């Protein structure tokens, strides 16, 4: 799997959450986005607190909405022990 970008340390804006980083890793692994573009988008994320990292990648035209959506649905989901019966 591609290396995950490191969350930014901006105190005013929460860094991209783990789910977004997993989506970005899938996109990079599949060649849908360059790792440098993900890092660039993370820097811009601090200036756009109303959006997510994947939405910002789409808005910048760095990845298609279709690719982002597919990667979001295919990312691994952490199992919830409370959800098990």
C-alpha cells in the first residue's frame, strides 16, 4: 500500500482523519493521484476548514469524483466489537 501522508500539525484545523488518509492511499496506489498532490492538498486543507481532503482533491481537479467515491467505498473499515452479535 502507498505511504499515507502525515497529518498536518495545524492547531486551527483538524488534520485529515484516518478514513481520508486510507482513501488517498488507495487513490495513490491505483495511480489515480500523485503522492505529491495529496501532500499539496493537505497543506491547502488548512485554508478550507469546511471541506474534506478527498473533496478538496476533487475540487482541485486532481482526482475524479468517481475515483474518489469508488475508493471511499472500497477502503477497509475498522471492525466494531460492539457491533458484533
